[in-house]
């Protein structure tokens, strides 16, 4: 397995950890009938519960793009020190993003997100050149 796919695996495990952290923070703070129902309307996620949900949603979106980058690099045989560095930067950014969002670190949350995003873009560009 390439380094990039290993990092993708760790990032997916991080998503699972974030999901359980979101559940733990939300326990007793959300309407159980809404949570188990069809969710036709947005439910209320107060405070840290809402922040953890938004951080999880953000990770879901970023994980799709990073997954594409890791697969492109791996399947094209373009793994290099640049792509492994970018993969490491992505995972580090995702690890920092959770507390940054949950604790409301401003402007660090945005800067951390940008680091992960640009690392992913750099991986894709590296695969093309």
C-alpha cells in the first residue's frame, strides 16, 4: 500500500472517531424523535454539538477530495516525497481541525482548513506533472 493510501486509511479512521465524538457531545442535547425520524427539516444542534457536526460534515467533504488525490497518485504511480509530504500535511490539518472547530479557534480554524485543502490540491497537481 502506498503512503498516500495509508494516510487515506488513517483519515477515514479519524472520520469514525469524529463521528463518535459528535455523538458523545450531542448525547441528551438533541431531539431523539427528530434524530430517528426522516429529518425533513433541520434539527437543532446547540453549541459544541453543532460545531462537531459541522466539523464532521467538513471532513466528509474533504475526505472525498483527498481520497481522489490519493487514488490518482497511487494508480498513476506518481507517489513522491512531494505527495507523501502533502498527504502528511492533510492528515495533520484534519487532526488539528477538530479541536479548532470544536473550541472556536479563530482565525486558526480557517487557516488549518486551507492547509489541508492546498495540500490536497498540490497532490493532484503533482500527479499531473
